[in-house]
C-alpha cells in the first residue's frame, strides 16, 4: 500500500504539471503572429483602444537621414536623448523625473519609456515569460519579444520589436508598468505602423 500512495502523489503532480504547461502553451500562443498595418489602414479601423482612436496626423516625426527612415510618435511624448543611432522617449516629462528617483525594476503606473536603437546585433531574450511573435515592419520580417518575466517586487514589463536591414538591427523597445501592458503594446504598434524607409 505505501507504494500506491507514493505513486498516486507522483501521478497527481505530473497531471497538474501537464495542465499548467498546456494552459501556458494555449495562452502564450493565443495571439499567434501579427502584422503591423500601415498608418492609413490602421486609422480607418475603429476599436475601443485609446491608441487606435488617436490619429497620427498630429504626431511628431523623427527623421533619421543617416539610416534613411521616418517614424512618428505621439505629440505629447518627450524626447530625452537623440543621436544618429538612438532615440529615447517618455510618455511625459514627469515620467522622466520619476524614473530618476525610482528603484531598479520599478516603473510607475502611467509611465512608459520608449527606446529606438540601431546596432550591429539583435537583442536576445530568453526565459520563462518571454513570448515571441512574427511581425512585419515596413515590409520587413522581424520579431516581437514580450517579456513579462519580472522578478518578485518588479513592476515592469518590456516589449522589444526588432528587424534587420543592410546588416543593421532596428530595435524598438518599450518598458512600462505591468498594469499598463495593453496601452504600451498598442502605442508601440501604432508608432511602428508609421515607420517607413525613404525610397
């Protein structure tokens, strides 16, 4: 009889692990792959998301002559730093002030930080809570990496979208409070829908 009790406990643990693994697989693959549409097509769609209702007509344009592209960002965003290969934005000035005072791993609710980099290598993120999706940006295939694997006490998540052209990686990243994931995801998708290379 003692062997049967031990076997029963092991069988229950295995069944629970299989159910958890199955649920993770189903929910992490739910969105599948996505394709970011150009700004004109996205403007014509209606959705209940606040960023989908925004028109990009009033957005500011960042133009990079060295790498030959334009991308728009919301007019209320604040530029922290800008170089030929990087652009740092925040959802507003108070967020920049708050991040300077915050402890590592904490992003205040309502604040999002956006970063654009151009570099020789792509970003590699691995681990539990990291989900990858295939995306298209300005006709190029790339990947979206959603990292929700924050440690205990951390209150942030990040989304990285990256693609390659002419041996350079174009990397867009947003870091936000976990409670703002949906807004940050919609905003970065909307920003990237305006990305275009000069002809």
